[in-house]
C-alpha cells in the first residue's frame, strides 16, 4: 500500500521565534548568532537579510559587510527548544507516527488518517501560524525522500520578498520520478559537492539525468552510493517514519575569539571538552569506541581525525588521551588554531568487565561518579582535577 508522508519545516525558525518576542524585527534584515568581532557565525537570518545575500553558517563579520545595518540578535537556544517542543506536541496530537529530525523539522506518517492530505497540511500550517505565530512549509509524498524535496521546491516556488514562503507541495503517488526529473542533481540526498562535481564532469546535471544512467555504471563509478543515487533518482525510498530517536554521537567544540598557538591552552580546552562529553555520555548511560578530533586552522581549512579504541569508554581521561594523540598527529608546533572540538561516536551501553587486578579502573570510575554528582548538584566549577 502507498504511504502518505508529510514533511514539516519551520521556516527561518530561530528568526521566526525572535519575531514573536519582538514584532519590531519583522521585515527587517537581522540575524541570530554571535558577534562579528568574536568570530560569531550566522545561525539563522531573516528573509529580508537573505535578499542581501546573507546565509546561515556565514561568518557574522561577512554578513555585516553585506549589510551595514544588520541587526544581530544573540541566540537563545533554551527558548527555541521550548517553542520547538510546543510544535512537536501539536504534531503528536495529530498522529503518534512522528519522527523529529531536528529542532525545526519532522516527518509524519498520515497514511491511516481519513481526511485528505492537503486538508491536513493546510490545517496544520494554519494552526502553527495562528497559535504560535510561526511560518512553516510542508511537502507531502509517498516517502520521506520525495516529501522533503517537495518542501524545498515549495519554498522556492512560493518565495516572497522579505516574507516566509509558507510553501505547500503535494507529489501524487506514481508521480515521484516525474516530479524529481527536472530538479538539479544536488537536491538529491547523497549528492554533496564532490559527487556533484563528478556528476557534472559526466554530463549529469539533473535528477532525471541520474535516473537515466544505468544503475550498474553508477555503482561502478560511486560504489554503493551509486546504487542509492539511482534508486533515489527514481523516487524510491522505503524507510519508515521512525518514532524512536537514537543518539549517534556526542560532541563539544569551541571557536576561539583569537587564533590559538599555545599548546597548553589547546590541551586545557580539550580537557574541558573531554570532561563535558564524558559527563554527557555517563548521564545518558552510554559509551563509545570512536573518538574524533575536529580542528580548523586560521585559513578556515577544517580537518577531522578519529581513532577507534579496543573497547567502549565514557571516561574523561581516555577521551582526552585519544584526542591529544590525534592533535599531535595533525598539528605542527605553534600552528594557529581557530576551532577545536571533541566527539565520541559508535555509542552503546557501557560494558564493564573488571578483573581482580582492575582496581585502578574501578577506582577511577567510582571517583568520576562522585565528581559527576557533586557537579550536578553544585555546578561544574565546584570541583575539578588539578
């Protein structure tokens, strides 16, 4: 049986929330994010700002150069989380089959609902606008892939100057490949910059061009990703809406106000990040085997390096030891660092296999548990390692 999947995207979410708090921002070019003199980046920008070429993830200093009168609003993530929860609660009232994929996006499986899909979508869009004063765009299709792309197409076709689009696009069952065919190849999941460049070299510019290539040839060129590209280009996606969220990684990163060359400062930052990551792992009763270091040089070149441990860990010292090893492998002495981060993935339940001689590890674990409890009760500054 054909499914009916609805994809909801809250348009310019951070900015939209800020406009509900301060209506004077409406229609003005403004951005949510950090300060330009502190290397802040644009987390979200209003539609008026987008008209001037400002985009998310752009350095705020560049955004200010594009628009000297740009209003900068500090991010309030707790507020955005609260509003996101209010939206998601409304979705769950509609159907239990909700998969939240980010703070401002979700899939809903509305296959078993009696009302026509368009009527459901219009009612949902109106409810979010009238009750929460938030704009949204919706795509509807027989699967998640096409529904999400339909949302993007709806946003572009409904574009209004300085205003959110309120896009709503329905792709009928059986029309998936026809709908996708004229769209640019890079709108398809799995087509990043490198794949897009390689496809262009082959004369493949649209999703329809991908669909018309033999599946075997794409597999030869791109491996298993080539097979996925071919299936996706046909509009095929059999993934169900998943109502269970799984934490895949936990990470922390820091962007320095001024490039850092001092080894001790970098190691101190990694120690603090390792402690934060380790604490979050233990709080979630998780451990991971893969430790990742993210580092960005002063010229914005960004590297990630990772190491896989023999056994899973959520121990601060083990995470720190691995990241410092990776740091020494990729960085020359006194090389300037703009950003540094620590992550742990390959997560699962912690496995503790202690022998009679493993007392050191057991002592360390118990000490860490006590430190966690103290910091949770009195704040993370109450106790720390010397």
